[in-house]
């Protein structure tokens, strides 16, 4: 780990590091780096670099840069200092905007946001969905993801917003495939699997302003198996209410996770092969 502090002084603190965690979440645009290092006010042989909040932390693996971001917090506990840094994706979460879009395309909205806030632009998938909506005090990340969520309701694709090489991009989940397999008796440490119908919705009714039924959409096989789980939405003029209603239908939620021996090619939203007969996790996963 290399540090560039607010005075532009560089430090290599690798030898003092006690722990480091590099991570990301598909529901956030920012990746983060958490690390700790030894310190001592008594032992003069222990380095005491000046690392205030606002310093830049750079994380390498074999001279390949994996992360570059700003330190947002630091804390001292005994003979250890802990730091938390985020990459530039945090800007999308920390900047809240105000917009009034009327029939504007998703891609042009993303381009405008990048232009308005001088955010380096990567790639945005072209979709035909038009957005009409007012946003007030909404994070840039939420605005971008709202637009692509609306597109997802139409085309069924899943999107995620990321910062890659200093630029903001929207990626389709699973398009990037890793040359990697997590396999039992090889590089798997543990796996878990669960399923739930707690959030199931198997029928959606569309009503007008007077409460009169206009349409309904349902999954009869799920109703027969589990009973009725119904939601009602109000008809909206100028909007495809069928798409809106069908997007609210939810089946069984299946969740699985694994721990494996580290491989830094793994990133949120990438597709990876898993072979674990214990949990029946066999095939491609995000």
C-alpha cells in the first residue's frame, strides 16, 4: 500500500500493514479499502507517517494497481491505526442533484450528469427507454440506477453502476465472464444457500383513480402452490402499466454465497463458475 498525503508526500507502508480488505457491493458504485497498520509513541523504530483524512491510498498486487481512493476515516486503537478509503465512485453517492427530465433517453441523462459534475465518462448501454421524472435531492447514483431499472423492466437485463479506471460506467451484470472456477476440494472454503417466499408477489391488480379494476397480471402456478400474495397499483397515464405491473411480480428468492481462496480478478457483477454439490451450486453465478 502506498500513501500520498494531503501535502503530496509519498509513503510506502506495506511493511507496517497488519490487515487489509478490498471489497465492493453491486448496490453501490464505490469500492472500498480497509486497512490497519502498527503504530507506537514509544518505539522509535516504528515508522510514523503523516496520513490524515483526505490522503490517497493505492493498493497493489505484484506492482499491479487494484485500488486508488481517498481516505475517509481513521481511528487509533492501542498500537494500531485503522483506515477506510473509497474510490471515486463515492462521488456518485455523495453528490445529490436536482433534475426535471421529460421524455429524455437514459443514455443522454447519464451523459448530462457526467457533464454537469465533470465526472469522467466510461460506457453506458444504449436502451430505448425514455424517462419523465423530477429528481430533487437524489444522489447521482440513484438517478442513474433509476433510469436503468426502468430499462430493466422492459428488456429484463440487470445493470450495475461502477467506477472503472477512474470513469463511471454502467455494466450489464454477467456479461464479463471470469476465467475462474470455484470448485469443492480445490479453492472453495465454504458455501451457503437459502430460499424464501417472504417477499413473493404472485398477482398485481391495476386500478384507476376511482379504485375500479382495469387489469390484472398473475402467476397461476405460484398461486396454486403458495396461495395468493397480491399487490395493487394505480394506473398512470402515459406509462406502460403492464410493464410496471409485471415488474412487481416476484417469485422465490434464492440467495447463495461462498468463501474461496483469494483471486483479485473477482469483482462485483462478474460471472464466475461454481461447482459445489453440497449446496447444489452448479453453473454460472454473479
